[in-house]
């Protein structure tokens, strides 16, 4: 039976994915500094084995045969999703993949060296090569998948997302934010004039911050028997669903960045820990994609973790672990602080979407060829002035050189961040309709109703639906910017 | 060129071995408790991939072809050692390996459950099944390798070791120890009557003990850029040569068990860290075997770590990290304490060999069929009374049920422990001849001469020679019990 053959294949692939996930997390947390070269060799070899096994030609036959077998609904969904992954993995000739991998690695390396110097001119030829290959890639993917080129790139990260659907939603959001950012800043200025930002009272030992983070993780639903918290330079959520590794980094001079980071990664971890276990070895049992994953992390960080109701419960925890006896009037201005800035990863939830929309617009132009790589800095600067009133023309390190995505050939990824923020707000609105006293529960430290809804609507669904289908089934409607806009107005508006 | 094919094969196998080594170390140190089932599945699948790739039939052709190619001396040695490994891995039919694996896993599981209850009768049928299969295994290995059955089993752990060579050396040692143990105990009693054992003065925080352990590791030569120290229930040395993971466990009521454990594992780690890197992916570049590995750990733990010269350097470290201002007269009775006991892993270096010789003698009888499994407890008890004057007949948990080796079908492994102790003493004697002021260097915290000698004679040799050849090349003579006996007399005698 072909389904059985595919099931065996998925178990083998899962073993290699398990190894790669744990080796990757280990590298960032526990590996000796001198172990990097051999680790890279080992992971490259394992990734090669995985790719060869996952793209073997006989899989096409097994898939075709399995599609004619008598299977139940979940098995059919499993085969469907495996075919989707197989097509996405096999639609590029291996000669092209090798060429692109080399160009990408060279460009990433060069980017790391030149970003610090803000040397755009030195970096341009490498990026130009990457963009040329991405255009080629998008064309090939588009032909195989019957999609527009940019959509074919997005398909790798968020199946079913189409620029034609997203662009108008982003346009609505952009139009709103261009007016709303100044409004939110004015509101904040007025409030801070009356009551300045509460000063941090002392130093915060790492071990205490860690205990606070663990207490919050556990309360919010993180299963500490199936995951752990450690330290890495860049926070991440990695590992495997039965052993989710999240990390943060600590500064002893303040506690909010580590704590909000822990909540963000906890959101990713809850998704992983609650995926359908029976299908863990099939693509069907995996998280749907980048936007949905980001919606889960932002749900915990923004919808829960920056919700005043949450702090009713959390303030006593803060006092218990860090000795900070803060009031709501002390904490909220910190967790709701808004600022215009040049750097996407430092942005708050009000300004962040403008960073993403700028990139989304530029990368669509880049992929289509309407924008030349050399013209990026001016185009970037013009949009940055328009959307946030800031200029980046003199320092490309704070402009188009700030992100690894383009040097790494990851075009079509950026929209996921803001789609995730919008989907989180839309999920919150649907949840609040289904569970009217959701704030009261959170204020009392009870997250079971919230998590029950999310488990049913999102986590347990794995990769059964496309990204837009999953959202619509969970919330009853298509992606709608109004929920996110309403959320920002309520939290930051006049 | 076939050598190139073998080189590529070794790189692939190395990647899987890297993954298995890190996943194994991670499981014991950082894995979430609930992650065990999936980890076991993943490791079994990776081990299966490794076994399939390492035993592929075409390797026989490549080996045969490579043996006719024009290769330099190291390449020829690499091919020779790879053939040895290939023959050892392929000499059992896979049908048999599966049957044995199942029996072994069942028996190990049962052993874990029944050992606590001391239920020998309940465990006997499972062990009997394992022994029957080991006899079959030994016969098949013996035929393929042209060795005696027991030697064919030892060949897996220590290539070149032969019972006919070891038995007389063990007999010498046994004859000596049966008289020497009472002598050493009398000497100790007399000394303790004059000056009782120094009491431990307080509690020893884990973090302080860890810092002391790290300081000693680094001083003795552990490269902290290529390895780390963490905590696990059973101390071990794992990982890969570029990233050696050693562990210990701490009790806050005393500091010597964790510290001596760190020194022991550091001995293993130094061997791994100093293997020939160019051959890391070939069996040639690996540690020679269990006895040589144990000789390296015991060299650091016993020859260095319990040497009075070492404590001249170490006592100020003890005071610095733990606040214990001890004299030589305080510390030496602790690190040289001797006691008769039933449990091998708790034994000191004087009594330990008798535990091993007892097992070596019994397992030779078991493998040959001269001893029946059901008769083990009586045979064990008789030897234990004869060698150490203790009885185990009423509690098999403290007798033949104490070790995992036999339930796990690892026959031929036990001799390695005592061969390691003897080889360490023989290496120390050869080193002391080559470096006459070795004690003065150690007393001053200088380990470069010691490590330079060991690097040249042992570590850099990888698996180039059989175990007896390596020892003879390093020390100028065959295994000779007199060095170990001399060491014990000097340290513990009247």
C-alpha cells in the first residue's frame, strides 16, 4: 500500500528533522564555541540526506498511487499536504538550487561583513546576483504551481496567501497608520507630560528574571515537561513539538525585553506543543506556516501580554520575583510605548506594520523587475519618509541593509509578520465573542478558556487548511484589517 | 578512486554519528522529560540509517579495490581499520541482530524493574535468553574472525586483546590483591586511629563546586573552547571531539565525589579532544577502544588526581573556591580511602580489580557454556567470599544484578576497566622515566610535559594500532601487572 510507504518515508524524514532541530537549537545554546565547523558539516550532510530522501522520484509514484487508494479524510489531507510539500521541494532543478545556495551563502556572508560598515555599494553586486536568481526562481515556481511569481514565493511560507488579496488589506492598514501613528504619539506625549515613565528601580539578576519568565510561561500554558527555556544571543523557538526549546536574552538593567521575548516565544511554543501528535511525522501535523506561527506568538505577546487584564494578574508576580511593586499606571506606559524608528525589529506594534508594508511593496517590485536592485536605497528612503517621516538615505545599515531576508534570498517572507499581527487581532476578536469574560479570566490568571479556543481552532488543525482557509474557519471571516485597526485604536488611540 | 568513495562514505557516517552523539548527550543533560519517546524514535531511525550505510555490500568492493590502490601509509592504515570495523559490523546476519536487539531491550527493561526488588528468579529467564544469544553471537564472530569465541566478543571493545594474554596478568594481580587488600586496610586503620578522617566543614554550593571543577579541567588541559561541563544523573563523557560534553553530579554535603568525577571524565575528554583531526571522519581517527579510553580517564583521576603532588597544587584551589583550608594530611586520607564493598562502581582503586576479575572469570565460563545462567549467584558468591571476604547470596541486587552489562548483552567489556587501570599505571611509569621531574611539574600546576607525552604516545595515534600494540609502542613493553601493583604498594602499602 502506497500510503504505508509514505508513512514510513515520513518517519525517516522526521528523524532527520528531529536531529536538525535539536542540533540547531543546541548550536545556539550549549555548543562549545570551537564546535561550529564540524557542526555545520554535520548539519549540511544531514540536510542533504533529508533533501535527497524527501525529493526521491519514487515518491511521485507513491503519491499518485496513494491518491487512488481508499483513505479516510485525514489520510487524504495528509497525502494532499505531502504532495504540496513535494511539489514545492522538487520544482527547481538541482543545478539551480546549488547555484542559488552558493550565491545566497556568499551574499549572506558579505552582508554580515559590510552591514557594519554601511557599505551598500560593496554589497550591491552580491545582492543583485541574489535578486536575479530570485526572479528566475519565482518564474520557475510560478510555472509549476500556476501562480503569479511573487505568490509562488509566498507559497513556501504561507500556502494560499495571494498578493492580490493581501495588498488591499495592507493598503487599508497603511492608510490608517499614516494618520494614526502621529495620533498615538500625541496621546502618549500628553500622558507622559502628566506622569513621566516610571523609572526602573535597580538591577535584575538573571536568575530572578528567569524564574519570572518560567512562572509566566507555565501560567500561560507552556508545558514544562515538553520544553525548556534557555539563553541565546538571538531569541528563538526551536526544537521539536515534544521538546520545544525557547530562548531569551537578559539584561540586568531592565526586565521587560527579556520577559516580553519569553512571552513571544511561548506563543510559538504553545502552537508547536499542541499540534496533532498522531500526525507529527507528516507535514499535515506541522504548523501551517510563518504567518499563522507569528499570529500565535503575537497573540501571547501582544493580545495577552500587553493587555491590561494580563497585568492585573502579572503585577503581583513581578513583585514576588523582582521586588518591583508597580501599579497599572506604572507598567502600561512601558508595555504600550510607541516610537518612530528606523529598525524593524525594534519597532512597537503600531509602527511595525509600516516597516513590513514598505518591504512588501519593494520586494514585489524587485521580483517583477520593475525596481532595479541599485535603486533600492532611494525607493526605501522615499517610502520611509512617507510612512514614518524618517530618512535612511545616509545610512543603508539602518535602511535596506538591516535585514538578513533579502541577502538570504527569502523574498515573500516579510508579509507574514504583519499578517500574523492582523490574524492575532482577528482571532482575539473571535475569541472574545465566544468567551465574553475572557479578560476576567486572564486577570485571574486563568488561560484555559483562551487556550481551549486556540487549541480547537488553530493548534489542532496542523496543516489541514491553507493559511486563509484556516483563518476563515477559525474566525468566521476572511482576513480583515479592521480587527487589528480596532485593537490599535482601543489601546493607543485618543 | 575507491579510497575517495570510502572517504565520502566516512563523511556521511560521521554526520550521523555527530547527530547521535549530540542527541545522546542532550538527552541526558538538556532534554525535556516528555521528549524521551520521540528522541528514542529519532535516534533509532538515525542509528538504522547509519547501520545500513556502514554495512552496505558495495563497501566490500570499495575496500578490496582501495587495498590495491597506491596509498600512503596513513591511508593504508585508514582502510585497514575501516575493514576491521566493516567486518565486525557485518559478521552477524541481520535476522540475528534483530532477534538479539529485541531480547536485549526486553532484558534491560526487566532488569531495571526487578533489580530494585532483588528478584533474581523473575529475571533469570530473560538473562538466560540473552546468554544463549551471546553464545551464538560469539560462535559466529569467532568463525568470521578466526578467534576464540570470548576473544571475538572482546574484539568489539578492545581490538587485539586476547583472554590467553589477559588471564595470566589478571591471575598475578588477583594473587597480589587477595593479600594486599587486608594489608592496605590495616595500614589505613592504624593511620586513622592516630588521626581520624578530616570532617567536612560545611555545605558546598553547586555553583562553587562547578567553578572549582572548571578550574581543574582547564588546568589539566581540557580545552573549554571545544567542550563543556554540565550535570547529569550518571556522569559521562560524550559529544564529539570538537565539542566534548562531560558531566558530573553534585551533592552539596561533600565535594570530592563530583570533583573526582570531573577529573575522570576530563581524562576521557582529553583523549577525544586530541585525536588526529584530519582523520576524524574515519575509524582511524577515533579512540582505540574501551580499555585505552579507561586508561586515559584513570590516568587523570588516579595517576594525577590522587597523586600527592597534584594536591600540592590543588589545595590552594580548594581553599579559593570552597573555602576549605585543608592540609595534605587532611586530603590524602580522603582521596586514598580504601573499603571492601559489594558494589563495583563504588569501589576504590585497590579493590576494584577484584570486582572485574570476578566478572571476567564468570563471563568466560558463561560464554563457553561451562557455567549455566541459573548458577551465577552461587558462583558469584563463592568468588566474592574468596576475593573480598563478602557474601552476596541473600541480595542479588548487590551481586550479579548490580550491573547493566550482562542484561545488555555486553559480554567481553568488563576486562577493559582493569586493563585501563593497569595501562594507566604502566603509562605513568614510562612517562616518569621520560620526564623525571613529572611530580614537580604537577605540584606547580604544569601539565604540559605530561600531556605532551600522552599526546604523542596515545592521543595522536587514534586507532592506528591494536590495543596491545599501542601500549607496547607507548611504554616499550607488553601489558605488565607489576606497574599497577607497584603503584598500589607505593600508595597504599605498609
